[in-house]
């Protein structure tokens, strides 16, 4: 697998994680007042780190983000643990990460295009 494929695969894996994270944030906000609802989060960065440190960079391209609910989050009287302020902050952070992945991918494809069109 080429270095370009590895980089492109990593960026695409990051974009998939941020898409899933956006859906989990939307679900959390939609269930803000649902009794007993537990916040959903996405685990990706830890999985990416383990894959990169394993020495097999092709594993990093195939990472699938995982959903989980935090264990020790403060719960409101109705059993719900969603905090709107946290979700808004995570939404902003998620948007910045996704935009960064898109720009890096555009740059990588631009480099490939330049290499192909050298005259």
C-alpha cells in the first residue's frame, strides 16, 4: 500500500468518525429531556493511536469508530445525563475537525492532480 493510500485512508477514517460523532451529538440533543437517556459518545482517537503504534499502518485505514456511553457522568433527577452546553461545545469541535479533514483531503488530491499534470 502506498504512502498516499495510507494518508488518504486515515483522512477518510477520520471523516467517518466525525460523521458518526455528529449523529451521536444530534441524538443527544434530540433526547435532552428524555427520561433515562444516556449520552452517546464516539471512540476513535484511542483506536487510531493503538493502530498507529502497532506498526501496521494499513490497520489504521480500517478503523471503525465505536459508540459508547460514559460511565460516571452526572445524572439529572429524571435519569438523563445530557448537558446542552457540553453538546454544543462538542458540535463546534466536531465541525472544526471535519472541516480540517476535508481540507487535508482536498490538498492531498490537489497534490496528486499536480503530479499527474506535470508538463
